C-alpha cells in the first residue's frame, strides 16, 4: 500500500442533483472542503460561471483538504457509497506509485 496520508486535492464526479455539502460531512473526509467546479471540465481552473459538466452529464466537485487524508481507503469507500457520487479520484489498489509535486520539489512514493 502507498502511504495513507496524502491528498491536498481530489476530484469526484457527482450526479447533478447531488448536494456537495453531504460530502464534506463524511467523518473520513474531515477538513475537506467540496467545491463545485465552474467552467470547463478540461482543466482545474475556474473559467466560467456555469458548473463544469463531464461527457456523461455529471458535475465535477473538487475536494480541498487542509490536512492529509488519514485513511484513504475509508475515504474512497465512503465516497463510493455516497448516493449521487459516480466516481472519485482516489485510485486505491490500482497504482504502484504516486508522484508528488510541491513547493519542496518532486518526490515519488512507491507501494510497499
């Protein structure tokens, strides 16, 4: 497994009627601030006034974290089991490494 404390940001796809406020109330996502992406779905910068819509017609909600996610497996499971969430960006069990870019440079975390 990769280290459990990661994620400053994660994106997820939600059906249009899904209230993003429910996502921020999940205990496994404490400190998470869900933000509906506005503008184009092809970038992460707000560049419009309308919600970003995927090719399947879903909205994109970006999750911003003040602190590292303590249990990414639990967070991924909670999101996947939340009514209205179509998918998320926690790639649990399908990656062998994570490349992290930050103010202190670039690092690679390998799976154990």
